[in-house]
């Protein structure tokens, strides 16, 4: 198969040869390797890559993926990293409007006005910057004759991959892993990997988040070597009965080799083995859900994790060992519409959190996550909404361990297609009820679910943000409910389309609703628990009046709390050429127009992670119902 | 001639001088306010203090258009002329302001137990209103300041009401007893009461410079400076001035910039080099709000309606 530029303009092409999404479990070649934390099955491709930047698709170096291509004109770039922050392309911050506003007239495919634009508007787009990435690698000797995949954890926004001149695949959905099988094209010795990254495609319509608009390979890239028998997917079921405190446990596996035998052990925090099992070849690799007696529940105060260890054997030989943390907890909405965790009312003392680093943009580092968790704990923040895209995988793991409740949001926002100059005007809204956009959106939901399904920290799936509502979002909601009975769904935008209210979102969710208006809902026989998915807009000198929301916690059991907007200012630290001072810059400071200037400066912490003065107020009120 | 149990009063042309053992104050008539406050030889006044009405627009103020609705107060902060001055000695008002030639009836050894000078400022708002600022000097040099805003219907809500002084050189640190951190009426429940020392005059680095640094419910603050503009004062060393509550706690900020300087900057690096301290003592502070930044008002309980009277009262005290 050859790569086609036309895919950029077809919303129904969003993954070509991309492997199915699967759980994010780690795997090791042996118990010893697992205990040493030394994963010889993973090879990082982070670092310096060869790179050529093209301002438009027409100017891109066609054929650069060929081994014989003359790349003398290439320079270098750091992976992971944002193209714009490494000097190649203009930085721009824009909120609701699409970044091509006033420059390129575009309307989404499938809408009534789509025929007014060039059907190749992205492939021909003079705003569609292209990054051509090249990287050589050699495989470790012990990987010979094994299946080798490549995993991109995040690439904005459309990507083509080649190996040794052969087309490997194509992917969209910037914030979830994209994995491809490299095995057919691998060669001994040197291998040439090439990745072409386009800033825009039809995926851009789905990724209109209020943030700096970047492009590039901005998260880790790894080569992964599969053991001869490999668990490709693991679904853990850990159920908790809040009345009896008893747990039930089971797991379903997908394996690459049906001759394998998998033994499994579940270990309590004190080291006791509370359950074990072994598959045989007739079992279809399923450990049925069984009762395992009293367990310690997982919650914010006691993020108790059990350790599941899977050992995959071929004959007598261990070929793969998988560690997987397991948390037992039970989320439900009572008939009185009260949100409960483990039989107790749950109050969300939450924040929305963009991934942000004032030097690296969204290519944040592990230390940034640790700092954020420390700030969460210091300030009684118990919950996070991953706005408005899935985060780096490490963040979910950390939230499991730190007892942070997660609202795991899909990578979806189409704000500019339905809200214009503040008014609701969905004349060309996507995804709406358009079949052209259904599969791309369902795929985003599926990937979010399949990758993250084993994280006890995730209590809620969020369908996306500010995308209006129609059949497509209803189908996303249905996907989650069909595949996952242990979590709740959330979506705010259905407030504009009440006809979908019974089909979308287990919560009554609003953003920035004033305390009096929240109270009016709560007083009127609420049938869903109320959550503010965004509130207390922490822009500049703000966060006054938190007490008026806190009062609702005390007075209305159906008030489930909310997520402050947001955790960290999005601003970039640079050296001011006039004064030599280190200063923060925001939208418009890069001659970027249209820009929404300082509107992304609405964190509880400044862009350098120093808390704003308002944080002591959050610590106090969140501490009252911690 | 020392006056250890009386204030030395100089009824002079253009100003009223009031002195004691280690202090001397000048209350101007042409420059309507306390022109000079010298303690132990160190000057504390850069220009005469003014009533203050404006806070640099916050993001929420801009989003709710409060800065537009209340824009008259920006002009009032900038220029509110003095329209009347009255002097009282030992509590007895003088029938006329003692300017020339009335000053010729006084001597070089006039004394008093208290001296009160009251300035009345008129705002350039439509309609206008007035603010009275009364300074009462006590024998030990303490100055009691009582400032009253006279309510006027048909004016927009106030951003703030207070008294603003500027020092000739920066404050190097200040210690206060009050609430931790930066606080506002609708954002102070989480603060802890205590005594806090702040080094320098930090400006909270909100992306766009705006109102910041308010400290609510303060019982006293002590300002320390280490430099003066006096060319003959070669080693001034640290010296202090104390501001204390008079009848109830006050609110204050101590920043290097006026609200108009903050208002004018789009980034921190545009703010001028730190040369002075701007101390605002605020009797009435509007809340900052927080519901959203594109229209929602501050909650009603934290508004400052213009038709009410507001007081800003405190004491300036010498620190031994």
C-alpha cells in the first residue's frame, strides 16, 4: 500500500495499518527483568532526529523516506518536542476559533456547506506545515526474528510512517498511542525510520481545544519487541461490594500464541496471595470473575493497590511476565441521584489539567507530573479531568498510586463549529449526527477505553469537551456503557440538546454555572448528580466566592463538586530581548493572529508551577470535604 | 528649643509645619496633603498622599466590563482636586485657613497638643462627590488618619476606596499582622492569621499585570527602607514606619507601582524599574470574583455600591 495525501481530507481515514488499541500494561522477558525494572524489550527512539520543515505540503520533501533520498538539506530536531518551540514554525494560541480563521475558508466534510470549499483543503493548505523526521536505528541482537512494533505515544496531528522505504501506516488522534508492526520491513543492521507529520487534517476539526496549537512528535517513541507468546490485551475486572467489603476478581487476555499457558497471581499489599489461576489452552485465556473474600478498597485516602502478576509460559519456559496494579472500588449513582464511591458520597475536589511546561509546551516531563501530584496533595485536590485529551500514560499510573480520581476525557473538541462569537450556532457542527465523522469519533472513544481500562483511578469516562451533541456523541456514550459497567460517563455539551439527555452522560454537567443556578437545579428533584466539569475560572487575580459552591456541598447530596478551570497557566518563558529578564509570554506575543492573548493564563499555578495566591483558598475549601 | 510635651506648630505661608523631638511634618496648602513626613531625619513622602479609587483591571473585571462601567473612578484616582482645607488646634477649628497674611499673627514658639488638618477632595465624576481626609497629629508624633468617602447615588460601583502614599525609595521589607498571602473579601477564608514578613515588594506575576497584593484584615504593618534620596544622608541604614489600625482592621498593599502603572502594562517586563513603594490603605475593597472571566459579576456581597459612605482609618506611628 502506498501513502495517500488524500487521507488528510477524508474523515473516514484515521488509522491505516495501525494496530488495534490495547491495554497499556508493561511486559518483561522474565521475573528478574521485571524486578530489576530493566526492560530489554523496549528501546527508546527519543533523542535527536534528522528533520526538515516545510511550511506547506507543496514544499515538503516528497520521497524523503527513501533510503536513497539526499537529505543533505536536513537539520535536526529533538524528539519528543514541539516543532514550534524548536524554531521552525510560528507559535499560536487561539481558543474557540480554528487557527485558520480569516485565512483559509474551510467547512467540515459532510456538513451542508462542505461543497463550498476545496475538497483537498488540508492537502493543499498553505497553513498545513509538515515535519519530515528521519531516524536510524539498529535492533538489539536478541530481538532478531521477533515481532517488533513501534509505538508513538503522541503526535500532532496526522502522521505517515515508513521503514526502509516501505510505507508502514498512517494515524490521527494526537493524544493516544499509535502502534505499528515494523516486522515485515526490518533488516539486519541499520534501519531507516521516516515519519511525516502534518499539522492539519480532518482531525483538526476534532481537536479545537483551547490551547497553544502545536505540531510534531511530542511524546515518547519506542520500539517494542514482543515475546514469542505475548499478551496483547488485558482486561482486569476488580469489583468491590461496599456492604460486605468483599471483592471479585477476573481477567480476560488476548494472546499472540494460543499454545501458551498463563498463570496469574493476585497479591495483597501485605504480600498475601489472595487469588491465583492458570489458563489452559481450552480456556480461551479468560479468568472468570470469582469471589475472593474481603479486600481493602481503593480510594483517595487509601489508594490500596493489589498486584497482579501474569506469567506466560511456552512449555516450561517463561517468555513473558506482566505486572499490573489492581484497585478494588465501586462507583455508582444511587436512586436518589447521589454519586458514591465505595458506598460513601463522593465529593469531587477537582481540577482540569492541561499537560503544560513553560519551556516544552505539551511535551512535559515526568518530574512535572510528580510536582503536580505534590501540589494536589498539599492543596486537597482529589480529582483531575484530563482536559481535553488523554494524557501521557505515566500520568494514569501515577494517579492510581496517588489516589487521584480521574475523569478520563477523549480527544475531542469542536468548539468553533457550533459556537461563534459566544452564540450557539451549530450550522456546520461536527460530529453532530454525521456518518462521515462517526467512526473517527468512536475510534477515539474505543482507544481511550482500550488503552486505559485497567486504571482504578479512572472513575468517569468523558466523551469530550464543547462539541455540541448529536447521534455521534450518543454512540460514544453507548460504547462506554456497553464495554464498561464499572464506570460512569460524562459530557457537558448535551445541555444544548436536551433531546439527547437520556442517552448522553450519567451526570448533569455544566460549566461555570453560577451557584444560584446550580442550586435551582438541585432544588428541582434532580435525576442526575450535578458536577461542574469546569468552574472557578482561575484567570489572573480570581477564585473569589468559592464558599458559595462549598455551601452546596453541605446542603445538597446530589451536588458532586467540580473541577476548577484549570490547574496551570499556559504561557511560555522566554528571555526578553529588551530587558534580558526571564518573562512569560502568551498568545499574540509571537505576532500570531488571530490570538486569544492571555486567556490561557487561568491556572491555580503559574506556568512555572509556582502556586498563585488563590491556592490557599482552594486548600481550605477543598480540605473541608477532602 | 525642644518640645517634649507639646507639638511645635509653624503657621507658615503655604503650609503648616508640625514638629516634635525626632519628627517633623509639613502639611501643604498648595500641594494638598502631607508633603513631608520626616522621622529621625528620613523622609517618607515622595508626593502628597491621595485618595484612591481605582484598582488595575483584573481579568474578571475586564470580562464583566466592570472596568468600563466604573471607568469614572479611573479619572478620580488620577485627578481629584482638593477643594477645601481646614485646620484645628487642640480640637478647635480655626475660623479661616491660616495663610498669608493671617500667618503674620503667629510666633516662632506656637505649640499644640493636637493638630488636625482636613483636606476635602472632589472627584471629577458625574455627579461629583467628596472625600475628607483628616490628619490628626498627636504629641508623640502619631498621625491618626480618618478618611471618609461620601456616598453619592448615580455613580457606578467603586473598585476600591483608600488612601495612597508613595515613598521616595523602595521598601525593602514589610512585616504585618493579618492574613496570610494575597487576600480579597471573597477570597480570604483560607488565609491564616499571623505575623508575616515579606521581602521586597513582590508583584504577583499574573500574566497581564493587574490588581494584586492586597492584605485584608490587618492590625498593623511595619515598613522598612534602607535608602533615601537625600544626598547628605550617606548611610541611612534600615529605618521603619508603622501603620496601625485605628478602630478596626485595615486592608493594605505595598507594591512598587500605582494602579495606573499596572493598568498600562501588558507584560511584567514593561513595568518600570522599582524606584518607590506605593502603599495603599484601603477601607473598602471589592471582591475579585471567580465564576468566570467573561461576564459574571463579583457576588453582590462583595460589591462597593457608590451610594454608601466608606471609611479608611488608621494611624501612622513612629518606630523607636
